[in-house]
C-alpha cells in the first residue's frame, strides 16, 4: 500500500484523495469547498495547481523504485474553465518521459460532467537523497 | 481600501496577506504551516503556486479601473529551493504587459534571508463581465 | 487543399512539411540540417520550438471555419533529448481545448527510432480579423 | 573573446548577433527577414523563441567557468505583440538563479521603438560533460 503511506499533510488538508497510481498513470480527486473561493467566486487557481502537481508527482512516483525521490522543477497550468465551489474535481496524470535524472508528466483536471477545467505539465528531477533542488 | 475589500476566502484560509498593490506591483506574504507539508517534508509546491498566482493577480488588478476583471489563463512556476515548514514567504509581482485584452506578469517568491524559492509568470485575460474563460 | 495554401515562407525555409491536419490533430516533419547546429553540436532548441509551434497551430486550424484566425499566446517546451543534425523530426499535435475565444494544444516531437525529443503545449486566441494580440 | 568563439551555425544562419554577455546578463539582436514570415504575415514565433533561447543561454554561460556546459530543459514564451518582417529585434536576458546543477533565466524581446514583443523564461541543467539531458 505504498500510495497510502505517501499521503501527506498537505493533501489531507486539501481533501485530495489518491484513487490509483501505477505504471506511470495516476488518478486523484479533490472536493472543492468554500475556503477555496477566490475574488471571482470560483475555485482559486492555486488549489487546481496543487491538485495537478500532486497528481503528476504520483504518476512519476509509480515508475520509481523505493528510495528514489523526485522534485518538481517546473509546473505549468492552462486554466480553461472555472471550477465551481463544491464541485468535485478529478485529475488524471501520466508520465511522458522518465529518464535516469529527469521526468516529464502531463495532467488533465476535469470537473463534473467531464468539463475540462485545466491542463498541466511538470518537469522533475529524480534522485536518491533528500534535499532541495541545489 | 480596494485591496482589503478584495481579500478572498482562499487567501484568508491560506494565510496570505496583501502588503501593497499599486501601479503594477504587488507584495504579499504567506506564513507556511504544518498543514502545508508534502511527502518530502517541505512546503507543497501548490501553496507556492497559490501565493504567486495571487500576487500576480493583485499586481494586474492595480492597473485596472474598477469593474474590469481579469482571469489567469496560464501560470508557470520554476521551483528553485524548498521552502521549510514555518518559514515566512514573500512574493513580489509586477506587470510586464498590460494591454486592452491581455496582461502578463512575473513574480519572485523569496523565503527567509532572501533565499529565492521560486519564480513565476502568468498570462491574463482582461474583461468587464464575470464568467469563465469561454 | 487548405493545408497546402497555408504553407508559409517560414515553414518552407525551415523544411517543415505538413503531412496531415484534420479534426484537431496535425502531423508535420522537419529535416534538420547543418545550419541548425547550436554550440553543443546538436539541433538548436529554437528550431524544435518552431516545429512544435507550427504543428500546434495546424492542429487548431483544422478545427476552425475559414476566415477564423488564431494567434499563439504562450508556448512551452520541455526538451527531453538532443536532436542530432541530419535527423528527421516528426511532430504530432492535438487540440486539448477549443472554445469560442481560446484554444489549447499539446505536441510531441520525436526523432528517429521514435525517441522522444521534446513535448510542448501552447495557448491560442481565436478571432476573425487579422492583427496582433492587442 | 569567449563570446565570439561560441557563435554557432544556427545563430549565424538566423542572423543573431551577440552584443554583450557578462555577469549574468546578455544582449542579442536579430534582423528579421522575409523567410521568417508565418501564415499571418508576421514573424513566425519559432524565430522569436530561438532568439530568446539563445539570449538566455548566453546570460547563463557568462556565469559559468570554462568547461561547464548548460542544457536548456524548459523554455516558456508569452507572445505579446506581433513582430513585423524587417523589424530589428533585441533580446535582453538575465539570470534569476544559478546553482550548482540548475539555472533559471528570463528574457524580454523588444522590437522597434521599444515595443514589447515577447517575454520568456528558461530552466537549465549545468554540467561538465557533453551529452543530452539523460
């Protein structure tokens, strides 16, 4: 149950649930709530970024042996449609490249009725020890 | 006190404080806390994304007349150094371009002792009515 | 033969060939040559960017009625492996989102033996008249 | 005359001229020409990408000891205004971060009368041996 062990304080706080993560693909959900409301009365883009970043991280993790860590180096989102407060979001991420030292993944975030809310890509470093990017 | 009126539920929840926003520049702070911890025991990148996105939105807002809204369309982050839990973060955003229909901003997120944690850019649509991107 | 009419001076100069563009997907090729050599003796990333940008533009064009124009607003590339001088490159682009005013596409650029050279995404404005972004 | 030695076939072909590169900042120019025309009769974004990528590479090079190489890993552009064919472009790049293994730079591309044409950011790997990203 590697996935379950890996759930972090951040994802618990945000209500992110890991549905599956294997062979370079990950599916996660997030139930949006009133605390996530931005100035336009929809879900703040930062939470969508958090969901997508987490999903891509899990997709990459699923391709790595135990003990190897990854660090996202860049994260890019395209916000396509607003997410309504209370709406359930679903992120589907997959690995596009997994090398010895780097990885690239992309992600789709969809709302109810399958409406596309955002797309994302991320680049990762892969390494064995814990630390920051430098 | 336009800035104060504009504080949202999301930024309150995240502990984001607006220090200043005028003439295309905005400064915001965020006190990181244990709920923001990721699987590597540092601040989850999603919260850094939320801070940067908010700061760039405020920088752009400061250049717009009342009644004009903006919607971020893309958001790009480069994560440079990990942010430690408990560390205070500061985001400084500025507008690079403000046209009739689009805007572009960038942002630096720094930690304690001025350590560069992340850089970001965002693109915005500008328009008068409320709605999603389409 | 809309595709053929649309071939530009730039794509001709770069040796970019449109293989197909329909229903939101486009395939293009580019034969790299010595003039494209960078300081590391491989293909300069700018040409890979040009190929990907062109492919995503064609994918989007294939979804638009005649007379509607599109303008790329942002372009993001992840360079995964070097492309060798002389190597034939192939770009496969597809539309992820096509709304009334905006579009989002992604692209994979592969080299010989199917090696993944780069991935890309782009955002577009869609409109009817000619002009720049503002 | 390190700068001069480093001029590549690609930059010569594109008409890119290195004006200066020192202490993390680089200035380059490019004279656009008819071969660079896209389907909208303005400069193809790929050439602007090539100019910006080159400028950020030179900015980073200027901070590295001889023998250290860098490889761009991601490149992100925001296209703000069209560049006219024949217009002279100028790119000003600067390093935002230079660590032991990674670097981040940004760039502004301006046209005549100082009109902002594009902004860009790039991430780099830094290492001593020649090779591709993996």
